[in-house]
C-alpha cells in the first residue's frame, strides 16, 4: 500500500518535467523581459521603447485598443433665460382687403333706455291728405294755383281746400303724388311747389289723344312749409281734363317719419 502511494507521488513530480522541460541557462534576463512585455492589456498606454523601436521600426498600435470616446452633450438642455422684449419694428404695408366674413351671431339685448321728455300734448304726430278735382281747368295768364273740390282724406285739416295748399305742422319726411289727365291738342305744364320753389315738373306735349300723367316725390319738410301745385301758361294753352262724373285729378301726401327733435 505504501509503495503504491509512493509511485503516484513520483508520477506527479516527473510529469511537469516531461511536458514543459527542465529550466536551462539559455534564457537570459532580456528574453524574460521581452516575454513579459509582449503581453499587455488593450487599455494600457503604448510603450514606444519596445524591441520594435530598437530595430528602427515604428511602434504599432494594438488592434485591440479601444477608440477614444468623447462625451455627448445635449445642447437643448443648455437653454438660457428668456431675454427682454425688443422694440416694435416699422409697420408694414396694408394688404389687400379680404372678402367679407359671415354674419356673426346677434349680440345680447341692450338695456332699456331712459324715458324721454314729455311731448306737446296738443301736437299731432301724424299727417295725411288726399284731394281731387272734378272740373277741368284752363290756365290763365302767368301762374295759377290748382284748387281742389273733393276730399278723400284730410287728417287734422292740414290741407287748406280754399288755397289748395298743404301746411306742414309736423316736421319730417313726406311722400307726395300728383295725377292728372291731359287735354287733346293742349299742353300740360305743372309744378309741385314747396313754398315758392319748384321741386318737380309734370309735363305733356300737345297730342291728338289725351293720356294720364303722374309725378311723385319725397320731401323733408320743416314746420310751416307749404306744398301745392302750380299751373303755368306759356305761348300755348295749358289745360287739364276732367268732368262732373269721374275724378281725373288727384293730389295726395302723407308723413313717413317725423323729424327727431
């Protein structure tokens, strides 16, 4: 038993000598240094004093050396503080006008206004008249007022039937209309007058047949203005036709809107 253990122990001692060989004196200190220097880590600095530098060759970099890595800086996170607001620049030119937009929604209802001052209790805020004439008329020399003999409407008696004039008691905007029938082979020449000023003319040349002629207008009247119809005779006879049965001549007017005081 003891001889067997002795043989196993000698085998472990002799086996390394057979595999690696016994050390000799041929390898000097320089070879050992070279062997140690030949094994380096990739992260160690390169030693230029190797055996290759002694042979006159350039030092070679190990292919296993890691490249230099530069740190990455995100400049977007290096934002500074907001600066002060600059002065406004010169305004530019006006552009072309755009198309009109759609109508907006109606706004809220406004508050009720204050009560106005009391008006004149004796003053009427309405005016209207409509008169006619049954008789034909031939104008005399010069100017002649057209007088009417029939009344359709004469509110508050603002139209004077004896003078043929409408008197304005309520200032405002009025509408007037005049209708006549011409006479055969006679001229029809008339004016609607405001005070002494001609406003519009109603005219028809002499013809072999009579026709209906009309004229209308709106006037902005002040209080105490007068509106009436005037005939004017020139070289030829001036006449309007009517009979005792039908009314061919009418003159009407009414207040559209009173004036604001």
